[in-house]
């Protein structure tokens, strides 16, 4: 019996090993080809804008955060700027046609011949014009018939190039690594390109597009096109000043001096001013804080906060679409410190009650109000001084004074205190205790 078992054990072991080997082969057969590594291609910028500030162009776009598939990008390592130049006159002729178009034909409208009044003899010899039959009335459309669609309006301004023309673009700038970080302002990338000074005599339209590289060097598609016709910029305001106020920072400026230059194209009329502000610790300006009209010379920044340091600049604007403005002449810094007392409490009333005088008043309209102080003067004293009745600023708009003597007249003063310790002028009221 034992010898038979010894003969069967090797057979069972061999069978188990065979089954294990078959399972391993089946498992190996289920493995597919290795998956390619994930690509981190930046989504192409769709909101690239261009503006002119003095003799430089500013390209502005959102900082990309996602891939085209919606995955987190993880950063940008390179920014490529591509440029195409076209003569302004040729580009304008290509984008603003003078032809009259129909659905089937295109014909050039000839200019109307000049009208020459006929001489008396010619007028007499000329036959009278045949009467013209009245035009047949246009039949009304049947009820329910949809109206014919209106012809689309011709697009205003230069239009983007055919994407195939971007193959002839020139790469005018490439930012790498730390340069990308220096061009990043908050959630945007701002790239500055210099312009020749003076500008060329023949104006040129400039078309720009950008391509971005992800953290592993994957290159995005071209962005949308940003188009601008550089112009001789206006001169900046002659002087800019800032002054603190209780309701904000007041910015004032003077009109710029006239520009005398022969550079083309000619300087357009001034359309207004832009006011910019940045925190003193921030390296660049964002969008304008305020767009002022051409006749304005002052602006009050009511969004300024006490305790902050700001830098203000004002530029002269020649056009707003796209933006063409003067260079930044000077930056004015201010430490906005609260040295302004809150408004005086209004309408104080003294209510005389048995054994006390109760004071009520209207609240002071101060955004940083800390409370109120109450003072009292006893008129029995020839050279009396006001005594402060509140140890600390009270938040309520009423106060009860129980330490009075019947028959004595008192003068009460109520002041408002802000969180910086500034105290308002007093509001006064008299009362004779009972």
C-alpha cells in the first residue's frame, strides 16, 4: 500500500506543475503592448491680445493650466513668438473690398461720371425724355414665408491670415525657463517686443501668434492671431501726482505737450487716458484701473486700502481697439496711511430722566469705525474741563449718565473713533438734570 502511494505522488506533483505552467502562459498572453507615456501638450492660447505702449508691443495671454484633453499641465517651459508683416495698404485692400457682390457674380462699381450742365442750345435740341412707366409693385410675401436673410456685414478692420500663411512667419522671440517666469504676471503671460524708433515710413500691419512648450517639451498648436498697426505713440502726461483722501487716493495729471514728428503714420487724436495701479511689491501692471475721458484730469481710487503701498502711472491713449498708448513716463508711489477722522456723529439728543441723562445720536458713517467716546462739562465750574465718561470706545449709539446732580446743567460731547485711533470732531448737546 505504501509503495503504491509512493508511485502516485510524483504523478500528482507533475500534474500540478503542468497546471501552474498553463495558467502562467494564459496570463502572459493577456498582456497588451506597453502604454505610451502621457503627453503634456499645452492647450493653444485662444485669447492672445496685442497692444502698443510707447515704442514697444505687449503680447498678453492667459497662463495655460490644462492640456487640450483637460488634464493639469504642470507648467510652461518655453514661449515662442511668431510674426508676419504685411504692408498696411495692401492688407487694407485685401480685407475691405470695394466690389459689389451678389450670390453669383462680382463686379466693380464704376465711379459716377461728372455732371456737366447743358448749354441752352443743347438743352433745346435734346429730345424730351420718354415718360417712364411706374415700377411694378413688389408682390407681398405669402403668409408664413420666412424673410430672406440679410447680407452679412463686411468685417471691420484687418482679418486674420490664412493659417497656411503662418508657415512663412518669423520667430522673433523665444523665452526659456527663467525668462518665462519673468514674463508671468499673476495668471497671465506678458511679452514685450521693441519697435523701431522712429517707425518705418510705410506703415506695416503686424500679425502675431504664439506656441507654448509643456514641462516635457511638448509644443502646442499656434494661438489665435493678434493684429496691430503700430503708430507713432502720443506723449505721456506732463506730470502725475497722488494725494491721500479719506475716501481713497486721488490721482491727478496734466495734459501732454504737443507732439512734433515727421514719422509715419501721423499721430491720431488723443481719445483719453489710462490710470494704472500696482502694489509696490508687484513687478508689473495689469489691466488699467480706470479709463478716463479726454477731458478728465483727476480720478479717485476708492478701492485703495489703508496700510498698503501703491504705485500709480497715467498714460495718454491714442486708440483703444487695439490699445495704443504712450510710454510710462514716471511712477508715483504712496503709502496710504489712515490719518483721516471718521464723520461726526449727527443729531445728538439729551433725554432728561429721573436721576440720569440719556444720550442718543445717529451713527457715524465710517467703514472702519471702532466706536464712540462721551465727554461731559459741568457748567458750575468756571474754568472746567471736559471729563471723559467712557473708558473705552463704546459700540452703541446711546449712553446713560447716572452721575448727575439735579438742577445742574451739563454739556455733553460725543466723538467717533476709527480703528486707527483717529477721533472726529465732537457733536454737542446740553441738558439740565432733574
